[in-house]
């Protein structure tokens, strides 16, 4: 691999962390207030959702949410380091890239369901989806992008879900003990 290819791979690989940071800045700023003001409406619109879900959502404060985001940053930095080490070939990196793009589609579905803004929906069409498409294209042109099968999409969504649950659980533990 030439030095130029390594430079491109570094931009593609570490760009995931940068794009994620821009996107999650929106969430850190907007989630706490949005949750406080919208949970009553969500309860009315979705009565089938168990009350424990609404209570848990209401209990997440700005400090806990920010701690979870910081934990996710550490996870993504490790993923990007593995992507850099492998020139973008890492299955973990490519799964995380897929997860980033797919989670953006989830944000857009949430906004459509709410018929308005939801945290994360502003930066999804501006950052998340364009970066994902661009990075996948660069990996494809470099010959390192694995063929994407339906199973890979499921793994990407699973990765995003597990990472979100794990980082929130991690954030909740130390903060709840205080």
C-alpha cells in the first residue's frame, strides 16, 4: 500500500470518530431537554410501551447521558484504531461504519414517527449519512470494503444497540452509586 493510500485510509478511518463526535454533540445538547418535554406526549401516543421504559427514560439526566457518550467515544476510538491498523479492512471497523449509517436511518425514522425534530435527526442528513456513503465508497475503491449482506446490516444494527445499552449501563453504574 502506498503512503497516499495510507493517508486516505486514515482520513476515512478516523473520519468516523470525527463524524460521530459532531453528531453526538447534537444529542448531548438536545436529549435531556427533549426527553423532559416530550415523554408525556410519547406516553399518550404509545400506550403499549411499558411504564418502566418511560420512567427509565425520564431518569436519564444530562450527566449520565454525557458519560455514556464519553464511553462511546472510547469505544469508537478503539474501533478506529483497529481500522487504521488494518487499513480499513477490520471487520469491527466496517461493522461500526455500517452501524453509524444505519443508526442514522433510525434517527430519521424516529423523526418521521414524531412528525418533527428528534435529537440526532438534524445531523443525520448533514453528517451521518453523507460520511457513511463517502467512507464506504472510499473503502470500495481501495478494494477493502467487504461485500455487504443482510446479515452484515443486522450485525451493524446489533452493534449499535449493544454499544448504546452497554455505554448507558456503564454510565448509570458509577453515577447511581453516588
